[in-house]
């Protein structure tokens, strides 16, 4: 399988002038039959199998697949950075006309940064947190002796300007933690561009970002492509791939199972794995219950509140946090909503909008500064914890990242046992009681004695749900429960949550920044911005006919089909580019 | 302006409490040593009559209740009067300042040796090949588990008695400093190396190291410019232990090598029950600890910009 670009790209061995226009079809990297193996002997892992690719200036090749499919390993192997335990073999590996199979460490260093740049996932850790971004951006120029160390200032400013960072003079002195996610990612891209490479290897470049910031970074990458930089886009997000790539290669268990022009592969997939991957994309998945709220008919059996009082009532909740110099930031500002048994309520907004603070108020982990939270008809906030503890089992949390929410040294049996202990299950019965919980979430007794690190991401999230169900709760608060998961696993977990909410008559407060996920599982949605609920209503109405400009902006930022529908249907005539540029300036100062 | 002063005031108050605690503990400990302090002043076989003993008792306020003696002692310390040595017929201040420089010299050279040696060994041995690291780990373990006095005697036997390269005791020759510095610095270097290496290996796994390598940086630049600075953060935390080892080690090293210094004076004073000198040394050590802790807090902010005030992220 070869993701071949336009044929006949003459390899250019001449030394480049940065001003010289690049031929559109210059082949930068050609690899055939690449294998990467880790370790040796019987424990050997064959991470990448017989992959062939061609990267060309000005074109974007996407590698898609689930985590563990070998995408990132392939990207690193192309830079000669697969790691000390890796064995890389290939029939052919040409970088800029030179045979990279014969490269020594010194030859690789001349290629890294200069011919192939790398942009990784999270700029907060991918940039050295102890150094100002200006020095990080200058480093490739100095390493490749393009500019003397003391003369890098103007070049750094020009690069920051090119990637759309406002006020470059001052920003160059900032540290990564002082910048917003979007600006950090721009700085990382600038540092990858500093030595003018022909191709950028971008490994999940927008995965850590909010939808609207993601859209702006994708626009920047599109601009770089138009300027003649080739891109290898590694992503699990098909919507991102669709927005940017010219060609796509689908990876599964180390092999490329399907490759071709992006429009063709995404609309007429041949390989069953590609079909499964496409079906799993939120928004493409068929909605299980397009009608009323999921599980509503059966909810009457689950709780007496179904047609009586709502289970959860939040009225006028306000929460401030003190910030530096006696000032305070309002994280939740006069929020009111209700949630009934059997209902799944979505809460959507960007990071920093106050979603998690609101979850903390509902869970009784934070006390509101004013307003009230009532649970099952009784006051919940403003009660002493000693009194409230007896009722805590009625509401449970499903966290975003169960790996860090579990004690890594505990087995699944012990994790569930602790939750069962909270509802006074005697110690000898805990193990037997844990088993039906696991079966309820689709796991077996084989998982009881495993530790979280020995489970896959989807299995861990299932255990997290089982732990939440152990206390027989009536309300689940799910805080970004599927954001850390691959699309296909995401689909399974969402189906599980939907089924459980229906059969148990659970009320679910489902927090997510992902609109497609919200649309799939929720009946009603709250849109949150800067601590306020700016829009609320049935999910279909909000998605097809958003009233608030912020909701429209969120929807238009979604790459792929939903976003297109929103852009085509409801967004006013102003072009998306223009508006994102304006919000960009207010993104962070 | 007020916001800037508050942490400084808190810091100073904390320092006073630490010094007070150290002084109180040493005062209490010295009271537990059995025997009459007058004996310490006049010596054991001096022919001193009971009247004169009574006179001395009055002059040194030993007849006062313990609490009054303690309050008196604190009052004198607070005004900077450390009193006079019972034995040496000098003020404690003079005794300490006379002996301070040899100890400071020893401690500074030992710190320098420890830091340079540990950084060099860390950078050189945490490579991809395993043997240098294993050998270095073994040597570190040996050095750490060897008591300082034993290490000193061992070095003396080999380098002074057998090989005759270095002098046995202090002769004023700079060469006489070599063995004491090695004895004091080597165990510190061994522990620092272990901590630095652990930090360096963790840092070398971090995503920003991949970014740095992908820029075409040579391996030694990746280590010295990126990873090493991250590995110093856990090592900085050890500084309190570091200072304690230097002070405690100085006592042993100065005695083994018969060098002048505060450590030797302190040991002598304890065995002679020369309370004012012991108290003076304890107070001095406490002050050194407090000053070093303040400097280290500053260093944290120098090394890690995320800890600096007013550089935090203002908005999301």
C-alpha cells in the first residue's frame, strides 16, 4: 500500500535558498517497506509493518488509526528517533534524495529540523517548560548554523508573526505555561518551522485543544501547506483529517490497510476497518433514540421522581475563586437548571468556561458562594459534610482519565470493593458483589485481579463506570468521560452509558467539549461560556437552530460534517476565517 | 507594596523560630549532661575551696532557677552576646571567628567538588550504554555506605602513609586540603549523582526532549541545555541535607585530619562541657541553615520559571 503523491517529483539535492520558490511536486521523503520492531526474541513487538509513503512539499498525507496502531512510531522512525530499543528496517528510505538507511547520527542531525520538522501533541510539555519560547524557537536555527545565536531575535519575531502570535516581541520572552493552549501550539509550530523544513510531521497537533482553537490551528496548518510545506498529519480524528489532508493512509495494528485520496477513502471505504472507523465517528453514528430522551419510558420504574419533582435542582449558583492580589474570578455565574431521573443533560463549553466547577458544586465538593443545589427534594449544598455523607451514594462521578483517578497499585476488585464499602457491604461479600457490577459494564471476572495499567483505555472507563454504579446512585456526573478515548472505543462507552441510563433510570449530567458526543447521547443541552449558561434547549433544536452567537461559533468550529451543516445552514454570511481571526486576538493577552 | 513585604516578614519570622528552636534544644540537652558546671570551669583537680565555688556559681548565675538562666541566655543571644568560653578565656565570638575560615574553606571546596563531580558523572554515565552507569552506581553505593571517618582513615593510609603523596595533617600547604575535601565531598557527590541521574533519566523521557532531538540537536546539547536543568530540581530539595552533612562531616573530618575548625572546637567544647561555645556553634549552625534555605527558595525560582510570582497565567 502506498500513499503515493503526484509522480515524477524530481529530488532536489542542491542546497536551498529560503527565498527560492519550491516546485510543487518536490518529493521530500520516500519510504518503502518500513518495519519497526521493539525489543528482541519472543517478546518482540512488531509496531510498524511494511509501510510505504511518499511525502511531497505542499501536500498533506494523513495517517489515521486508533492509539496503538503504530502511527506515532512511524512518525518518529522517519526522524530516526524511534528509540534505543527499536529496530528500523526498510527497503528504501530516501530523505531529500539521500539514502537515510546509511545515515549515522551526524547525518540524521542534519536532517532533523532542517528537512523534517516535528510538531507534537501538547505544547505545554513538548516545549521545554523551563525556557522562554523565543529561545526554543531560535534553537533549530542555531543548531543548523543558519543564524548566529545573538542575531536570532528578528527571525524569532518573524516566525511568531507568521504563525499568528500577536505581540511577538513580548511573547518571545513568555514561558509555555504563560500562554493559552492555542498560542502555545502556534509557538511549537514556529519552532518546528524555524530551520525551514520541507515537511512537518505533525503528531496529533490539535488533540489537546478546544474545538474553536483547533479550527484556528487547522487553518494555520492549511496556510503552511498552501505556502509549500508538506505535512504528515498523524491523527485519530477523522474530522481533522478530512479538513486538512489530500491523501490518507489508514493504519491498523502496524499496517496500512487502506490508502488513497482523502475524498475517496472517506466516502467509499473498502477495508472493513476503515468502515468501522468511519462508523464510529460521533455525528456519523446513527442516533439510537432520535425521539424522546433516552430511557424516559422506563424511567418511571427507576424512580418516583420521574414525573414528580426533579432529582437535581440548581438555582442561581455562583462560585468565585480568589486570584492574585485580592481579585476574584467568577467561575460559575448565576446558573440554574434542573435534571430529572432518566434524563441525560449535556453541558458543553470550552475549557475554562466553568463546566468542571459546576460539576464540583453538584457533587458537593465545592460550596456555592450564593444560590442553592437541591438533591431529591432536599437541600444539598450548605449542609455539613458529616450530615451529607450518608446521602453521598446517590450521586457518583465518572472521571475523564480513570488511569489517574485509580490508585495504580490497586486491583480492579479492590477499586470496586472500596466503592462497595461506602454502602456498607461487608468485606467478605465485596468480591462476589463486584462481579455483577463488572458484568453490567461488559467485563468479566478475568478483569477482577488486573491493575488499571493492565487494562485498555476503554476497559478502564468501564471500570470507572462500574465503580460509580457500585453505590446504586441515582445521578451520574460524567466529566469528559470519553475525551481520552479513541473514536471506536468512544462509541462503545457512549452506548454503554446510554443503555445503563435507560435500564437503571439514571439521571446523567454529561460534561463535554465535544459537540458531536453531546449530540449523540443527550436529550437536552446547556451551553456554558464564561461561567454563564448562554443557551439551553433540546439538543436537536440547539444544534440545528442555535440562537446564541457563541453556540454558532462553537458549531462552526467543528471540523467535518456537523460543522459543515452548521456553516451551511445557520451561520450568517461573514466568512469563518474573518471571524476566527477576530476571536484569535481576544484569545489571550 | 504590602504584598511584596508580607512574604519577607513571614520568612524572617520563620527564621527566628528556627534559631530559637535550635538554641532551646541545645540548652535543654546540655542541662541533661550530669555533673556540676563549676567543675567544668575550674577543672577537675583544681584546688578551689567551697567559698570560691559559691562565688563562681553566683557569677555565672548557676544559683538561679533554670527558667531564669534560660531567659537570661536567650536575652544575651538576642543582643548578640555569646558570652565567654569557660576554658579558653576568650569570648565565644572570638573563638568561633578564629576557627571559622578553615571550616568554610573546607566546606566550600567540598561542595564544589561534590557538585562538579556529580554533574560530570551524571551527564557522562546516563547514556544509552549500560556499563558505565552500572559501574558508577556500584561506586556510589560503596561511597555512600562508607562512614566518613573510615573513608578518611582509608584515604590517609593509602595516599599519605603508603604512597606519601599528600601530607597527613594540616601543614598550611594547599595539598593538605585535598584529602579532607575528598573525604567530605565524596559521599555528598555520590548521593547527588543518584538523585541527578534519576532526574535526568526522567527528563530524557519527556516530550520536550523528543522535540529538542527532532530539531537536530546533538545529544550532549539535549542533555546540557534541556534535561540537566530539569534534573537539578529534585537535587535542590536535598540542599538541607547537604548543609547538615557538611556541618556534621566537618566535625569528623577535622578530627581525623587534625585540622583547625569550628567542628573540632565544637567537639572539644562538648567533652569539656564548655557550654557557651557549644551554644554559640549551635546558634551559628541554625543561622547558616536558615540562610541556605532562603537562598535555595530563591534558586528554585531561578531554575523553574513556573514558580516565579506574577508570571502565572492570567486567563485560560
